[in-house]
C-alpha cells in the first residue's frame, strides 16, 4: 500500500447534465406548391446559423413525403396517393419545395393483386416541356367479362404487347407537351389513368389501369422565376367527392 493513499475516502462523482439539443435548432415551415389546398406539409428543425454554417442552406435538398388526402382533402378518393417534394429554396421561415416523386401507397398497391388474371406493366422515360426527365411506371390487370364461365382471365402475349404500347403512348402524349406543374395536376387528378384505361380496354377488358410510380431522373437547372410560378395561382380540386351513405 502506498504511503498517503487513503483507501476509505470516497471519490466524488460529478454528474453533468446534457443540454437539450433542440435549443440549438430553429423550425421551418415546409410548403408544397399552391395548387394544393393545404400546402403546409410539416415543420422541420435545422441547426441555427453559426460560423460558416447557414441554416437556410442546410435545409435545401431534404425530401418530404405527403399524402394527397392531406394536401387536397377528400381522403376517400385521394388517400391512396403519395407525393414526394424536395426543398429547393427558403424564404423567411418557409422552405419551398418542388416535385421529386409520385407513388401509390403500399396498401393500395398490394390490394390490386388477385388470382387468375394477368398483370401488365410498362416503363416509359419522358421529358416534360420545361426539362424534367421522368421515369413513369404503369400497371394494369385483366378482368373477367360478365358472361365468362372460366375462372381465369389471362391475356394473350399479343394483347399484352398492344396494351403496353397504348399505355406508353398515352403517357408520352400527356407528359411530353406539359410543364411540371401541369403534370402534377394530371397525376393528382388521375386524368392520365382514365385515358389509358379508356384506350387500352378496347384491346382486352381491364381493371385498375393506373400510374403506379413516377421517378424524377433529372431536374433542370434551378430557375427562380419558373420556380416562383409554382407558388402563384389558385388551388385546384382533385378527385370527385364521395357521398356518405346514411
């Protein structure tokens, strides 16, 4: 035992309290384009400006997922669609976003599959009028006729090819000559789905003909004037209202 070492003396334990990390953060309101009735997506925290780090620049590039039922009301019709938005610009305490993706919700997508039918899928690469390169994934299923005795309703290879060709053609026609704002309105209103269904059903009886996913492959160079046009105008109505049964 070393001289002067008091083994009976208790060591003093210092407990340091951690500061709340959210005291160093500030909140921004995330907004979608004004074509949606309720374009307030959420609030997001970001570290306050300090040194070379600017909070308004740190928030750029974040991606948010919002349900169309929340953005445009009418959840009974629009609740099966999700939009993805990417933060592009900040004004005061608001983070303004642009289109980044479109998907059908998982529970809706999984509910489409049944036995005894053919699934027809298509992929189309198309560029909008203002330079957005999109990859559109379409899907359709064959349906039994009223007087059919067979349990299954499989389509022939030639019919599948014709349906896929019609779906790709309609996607190209509807998106190629439209701006990104018009494409978002068409996706939210499901007008492309209706036109694909009306034309493709002439080949074989179909159900659930819709755009399952839209992926943004490449966006054009950021233009503040064109981007500002997304936040001017009046909100639109999407989806037909469903009357409640008493």
